[in-house]
C-alpha cells in the first residue's frame, strides 16, 4: 500500500577539500586595471579577458 510518504533523501557527501585550492587570487590583482592578460602554461600562450559583462574568457 502506498502511504504518500517519500523515503528520506540521502545527505550530501562532504566536499573533497583535498582537491580544492587553498589559496585564492582576486582577479583585480591579476589584471591591475587591464582588460586582458597573457598566461603562459606548458610552453603555450593563453589570453584571459574580462568581457563587457564582467565575465572571464580564456582563449588559446
């Protein structure tokens, strides 16, 4: 017989803090008033830009 009750939902597992970076950097500290910056990673060049809407775009 169906009682209309739902079984309790499982509780969320705690976040894996080992995979989360401990330090953070403010984007304003990186950009220093500019709209784009160059990032070199594994001998590749990437451009990180701030859009007009204030979002970040990373292009190779």
